[in-house]
């Protein structure tokens, strides 16, 4: 599952729009990334813990030449899966079925009429897309 598929799944589960689901997924990812970058630990009960791990500077080897190479110290994200998440993945526990949210009675919303409609020419969209690169034929 990629990000677009996750957004579609969230939208269908919440019976909402894809834009609202995309905003929710983006906000979730951004919030976790910002907190972990600051050095905070983010724990989601039953799912797992996101944290920051510091790697010290070390000496490595260039695999082609065997020469020693200095590797700088760095920080990397770390994730530790929670017990419930591990149980679902291993098959010991069944995942909760996706339940769609209860449908609310929707009120008809009147759209405001605008005096001008701004239409983007199709030529701009076509120009923005790149033509596929042609492969050069090799002569033997």
C-alpha cells in the first residue's frame, strides 16, 4: 500500500472526501516527523513507537578499493512495533474490520454562482507533461 492507497482507504472508512483524508494523513505524518526530529518519542498504544536514534561517527571501508572511509555521525528515525500490531501481523489476532462511519443526514448545500469562471487551457497541461524519451539505437 502506498500513500495514495492509504488516503483512499481512510476516505472510504470515514465516508469523507479524499481531500480531507489526504489532509489528515499529511498532518499525521508531519506531526510525527516534527516530533521525532526534535528528539521526542511518539508512542501510539497498540501500534508502536517512533523515536530518534543517534549513530556515532565511525570508520568504514570502500568496497572497491578497501581504503578506509570516515563516516560522519548522524541521526536516524527508529520504529518499534507494539504488541497488538505484532499480533495482527503474525496472525495471532484478527485485525478490526473496516467499518464505515455512520452516514449523517446531508443538507443540500447551494453553491454560489460566480461571475467569472477561470478555465485553464488544455495546452498548458499538455506542455507541462514531458514526452517519453526515445531510446537511441545502438550500432554494432
